[in-house]
C-alpha cells in the first residue's frame, strides 16, 4: 500500500462531496500537470489518500480516502464541454489520467497547514509544506502518514 495527498478546493471536490457520495466513488479527474499525472498513474487499488483543502478559509487535511479504481484515461480530456478538454489528446494516446476514490473518514476537524508546518522536523520532505508546493497529487511516506495520523 502507498500513501498520497490530493489537493482540491472544497467547493469543487471537497470532503463533503465524498460524504454525500457515501459508499459511491468519485472520479479524481482534471489533473493537468504532468508530474501530478504521473503520480496518479502510480496509484493502486487500496492505496490511502489524504484529502487536502486548498484555496479556502480553512486550509488543511480534511479526511482520508481510498483508491478504488487505479489509473485510467481521464474522460474530461475528450469532452469539448469540459474546462479540462485537451484537443491534443487522443483516444489512442491519452495524455491525462484519473482514478476513483471513496471516503474512508471525514476527520472531526481540519488538520491545518500551520500545524503541519509547526511539525516540520517530523514532516521533513513532505511536499505540501514545502515553499511553492503546487502539485495537486503528491506521494506521502509511511512515516509522514503516521505523524499526520497522530496530529489529527
């Protein structure tokens, strides 16, 4: 099992969307950064994922998800009505990927970015606390996962 962190604005695809979906999965799509896409392609069924709320009033980790369908071509890249359409992508050679995620747990409170930064020694190397960290998908080590679970 691997561990990941995905970032989203809560009004676009936040923890409450996963709560509303219940046992149904949500497609994690629209990633248009090659490094983040490559991380998506490394995700496997059963991997655990931290959902991080960004660009909002309460920035931080909101809960835990699980990968229930590994990487497949992101259908939004072919949808001309989608803001994520990529006219240079083809069915034969799709550029972008998606995974399906399901809620494991909505945490009782957001684990704030400030708390993560206050524990920078224990979380050294965790990309989300690095200056200029903009990736929407990033790996998390098992050690970092354990520290984050203790902080929540």
